[in-house]
C-alpha cells in the first residue's frame, strides 16, 4: 500500500507547524543543508514518532543537477556517520535530483554505504541513472510531464511542480497522478512554500526566502492527497480553486478557497450535500479575464475547513456552490493547468 507524505524540504524553518500537523504514519522529505543545518529538525521529527520514513537529502541542492562528487564527498561522509546513530526510519539521499550516470551513483553507493550500512538509500534522479542497490526517487516536473515508472521500487515527489506555472500542486488533477503511481512506496506532495517561496514564480535567492508554510497551508494540502469524492463535473466556464494565489504584502484572501463563475452577484452560497448552508463567498472585483472568464468569489475559510464542515454534517466532503454541480471541497474542479 502506497504511503502518502510531504516533501517539507525547508522544514527547518517551520519545524513546529510541520511536526504538529503531520499525519501520523505519513512519510517526509527534507534538505539537511540547503536551508541551513537541519540536523536538529530531523532529530525532532524522529523523536515525534509520527513519520513512517524520512528521506534526508544530504548535499545542498544544485540547480544545475551536476553535484561535484569529489568536492561534496567529505561532508557526505560526516553526515552519514551522524545518520548511522539515528533510527532506521531515516533514509539518506546523497543528492536531490542529480544527473549522474547509473555507474557513477552506484560506485558512490559502494564506497559510502558502509558508513551507515543498515540504511535504505534513496537515489533521487532528475536525468540521472537508476542504481540497483538504491530506491529510486522521481520528481514530477509538471502535470503535463509525468515520468515513466522506474524499473525497481520507487518513490514519487511533487517537488518540481510549479516551475512554469502549469503544474502547481493545488491546480492539477492530483487523483490521476496518485492513481498512475499507486504502486510507489510513497508519494509526497510538495508546493512552493515548502522551499520558502511566496508564489511559484518567486525568484528570491535561497538564503533570503521567508515565506514558510503555516498550519492552514499544510492542512489544506494534506487533505488534497485523497481520492476525489464524486467526479470532476464542473463545466469549462467555471472553476473551483481550493487555494487562491498569494500576493505581495499579503491579503485576507491568500490561500483561501475561491471560485470563478459566469454569474455576477454580491455573494454565492456554499452548501453541503444535504443542502445546508456552510459558507458564503464574497465577490471580489475586477472580474477574472480567463480562462475561465467570470466573476471571482472568495471564502474567508480554507478549503479543508469547508470540506470538514460539510463532512461534519453529512459524512461527505461534497459541496455545492451556487448552481454548480456537486464537487469535492478539497480538490480543484473545472479546468486543470
């Protein structure tokens, strides 16, 4: 059975929110040195006993994916010695998204794995090769580029989404991806704030990033890792977006649930599957120019709160907004990016 999880990656900077809101038994991924020394955070994660396994990427992230082995090897050895004293739930990964050949990465494994010999080692590839002694980890570049399944046991991460705006985690057909990789050891969600970005297109240097997830951001996305209730039934002329965009300076609608509808009212009602009113979304102008083109309405609640309110009364996460068909309150309905 596939385990769900999250690539917190910059979790050092939101350790409390991460651990407190992590679903028990889920997996995780984290950078050990990209956002500063995260050893104390990894130790706190282990101590919580909430994580099925923790993939720890040792080397600082290399945007070129080249990872100069001779330069990085001394620190890799030190970090593996530290990992060897931790419980077996910690799975080391030399690099995150490397382009080394199968021979190069296999030779490195043969040289270093005896430092922490009882570990499961993860081979996180971009265009790099698989290694028969390691668990392959594949990152999805966008919703339009779903990689082939590796030939051996593997992990999937959404880390990589959002680089071009076409594949933000909350805007894609998550259920289709979960189904495609349903034989993975684990699938971990990722979104831009896990790396300290305000939005997917934030170009702030790593050392200066400051937009880390809070409880609501995490819980909204945790609830998206599920099979959809009902079907994607909304027409192309309307859109339910479970997490609205973030804006410079902040906004009271940032990250909240929103809809775009081909109707113009002061507000629209949100009802559960039994017809009970559980929320009201207020119109915000100017209208959206599309696609889809229409009036924008924002909730003051996060999508997980709307879905929870629906489920509390009916046992179902299905909601109805205005005259639109019923949809799962946790997931996008309408056009996918």
